[in-house]
């Protein structure tokens, strides 16, 4: 009987004691919050740290309100509230219970002062509080916050979170955050050396910045390790920078390849100096614009298919324009290169003015498709999706054109006419129509290039003018009439441009490339890959 009475008494004690403990915890938390009302700016870091140490989830809302400037103290009794504007008054919320506390005029309240230092302390405290959140995104943000604003007092929280973390990306960030925090803590030098080694392995500009900052206040025994790590990271960064330049060069080379591959046919195979080639690129870009306008108005669900629709249309439109040019003007000027140059230059001016009259002189917006937007990291490289897809597209067009020339009857006839026109004609090949279809093919490919270039350049009447000179340089450098030469020439000039630009600037870099090509042509007049054509027929 006595045991039953003892059990009942213990239960009654616990029932009455738990609310008391809870009330005391709430009172202690309220006191910590109210302390902000009288705290000086110089003491705010201590108050924020004390509030964060409680680990209470209610603290998050208080700290967020403090960082955003929405924490106010009531002048009459020193009570601190979370607030939001309601006309000329402020709506009050109790920071501990989360319940509404009515409204008060702004004059009855004083804003708790904050500055950038307080905001940094708030970010650090919030980071340590949310490191163990069940929400992965919250933990990721918290780890980033601690990494950006390291605080020695958050080291224990970071280590606890690291021991419990299973997600690979969050864990990697936490390891960097721990290493960064270790460097400003009072931990032993050996632990700091390990942190330096970890930061060196992670590399990147963030690690470089962290170690550079730590070097100024580091212990003498630690400085050699930091200096060695900085040197290693800088060397790695230089290699990645060179790799990034190569990527930019390949990206530029793919653009040059697209612009020049059609010219390689009309100029290289037919010997026509087509100054209107850039306008074929421009017409292809405007075809893309028109397709997207129709889809926006009538079929918005198909917008991500706009390039797939625009590609064959641009090929047909520009091919038809090229066919009309060849039948109407160029066929009367074969063997007279200067006159074809002047005639096609005049046509280019007519086409530019026609586009200005129809679409206006200003740039037109061509939207980026969802699958061509954004970028991703590959090691130390930043790869944009639109450039990557343009490289793939350029190589696909090159492969298709190579197949056409090597494996189809039309390609066979084109090569036969190129190598010996009179013999081809005597074998029954209709050389005038081969000329017309070849010129239409080159113009159609230029139109497809315009579709791709609309994703990375301004669509305007002057679009083609930016590529015509570079296209001629690629064709001449690679070897007139040789597709493989065009491929190698485009990527070589693209990479060379990108390596010269950091030292010489964009304009001077292009001038240097032009000078180098002139010197190269002096030694190899027929380019990298010589090909027998009409100009060298016996």
C-alpha cells in the first residue's frame, strides 16, 4: 500500500513540476529576448550568441526579425516584440509564445538597432541553429552561412552536425566550414594544419580567400603551411584558367565553324567570293525569331521545340534565297571574282535594308529554351548549356555535310565539278544546276548557323557582319575547299583568340590573329590542307 502511495506522489510531483520547468524556460528565453531592448551595438554579438546557445526553435524567428530590422522594444515596459507594419501602426507578436499582442503606434516603440556586424552575427547564429534541420535545403543554407561568416563559437555546432550528416554535398560544405572555423579558433596548431590541408584539397577561389585572410593573423608555425597551400591553389587555379580558356576557345571555334562551313562550300568549292554570306546567317536568325513569335502567340506549349522547328525552315528559306541569288546574278559572273565580290556586297546591303524595313533597326528578342539555359560545374570549369549544345550542333552539321559530300550522288557530282568541270560536263553532269544547288546548300547551312547564333548573340540586321571576315579567315587558313581544314581552322583560331585576349584585348587580339594568318599564308598559300580545285585546273 505504501508503494502505491509513493508512486502516486511521484507522479503528482512530476505533473506539477514539468509546467513549472517549462514556465521557467520560457521566462529565461523572454529575458534573453528582452535584453536586446537595452543592449548596445557593441554588446549585440554576445546577446545573439547567448540566445543561439539555447537551441530553442523559437529563437530562429527572433533572429530573423532582428536581421531584417523588425524587432522593436515597447518604451513603457521594455518588452521586445516581433512586428510588421499595419498602416500607421505596428502589429505585435510575442517572441516566445508566437501569439498576437495587438497593435501599437510606432511612436510607442523603439527599433532595436542593427548594423552590418549584427547582421553577420545573426547569419552565423542562424547557420548553427539550422545545421541539424531535417530539411536538406535548410542544412545546405546553414552550412553556406557558416562558411561565409565563420565564428569560433559555432565550431562545436558544426562538428556535431558533421558527425550526423549523411548527404554528400552538405557534408562537403560542412567540412569546409569546420576547416574555416578552425583557423580562427583556439584549437591546437596540428588541427589547424589539417584544416589548411583540407582547404587546399577543396581549392577554388573561396579557399584562396579564406587562407589569404588567415595568413595575416596566423601563428608563425602555421604560416609556412598556409603559404604552401596558397601556392598550390594558385597553381591549380592557373591550370583551370587555361582549361577555361580552351573551353571558351572551343565555344568560339564552334561559332566560327557554323558561320564558315557554308562559306567553305560557296567560296572553297565554287570559288565565289560571297559577301552576302553573313546575311544568310542573319536571315536564319530572323526565321528563328518569327517561329518563336508564332509559337508564343498560338502554341506556347511548343516553345521548347522552337529551334527544332526553326532549323529546317531556316535551311529552306536561306537556301531559296541563295538559289535565287545564284540563278539571278552569280551565274553570269563565274570566273570574274572581283565582280562577284561587288555584286554580292550590293546584295548584302539590299538584304540588310530589307530586314530593317520589315523588322526595324533594333535588336529582336529570341528566347533561350529551358534546356539551353543555365550552366554546370565540371571540376574548375563553368560550362554553359547553350554553348555546349552549339558545339554539339556544329559538329553534327559538319558530320552531316561530310556524309553528303562523300556518300551521296549530289556530293559526288559536286566533287567532280570541283576537280574537273569540263570532264564532269562531258560525262553528262549538268554543271549549272550543280552550281545552283551547291550555292543553295551553302546558304542553307548559313541559315542553320543563324538559328544557333540567335541563342548567344543579338538578332539584328548587323548580325552577319560580325562573322563574315572571321569566316573568310577560317576558310583561307584551313585550306580553300577542304572541310577538315575548316574544322581545324575554326577551333584553332577560336582557341588562339581566347588565349590572346587577356593580354592584348579583344580588338588587338583579332588584329594579331589576322597578322599571324597573313604570315602563315605567305609560307603556305593554299592553307593547312591543300585541295585541288577549279583555280588550279590544268
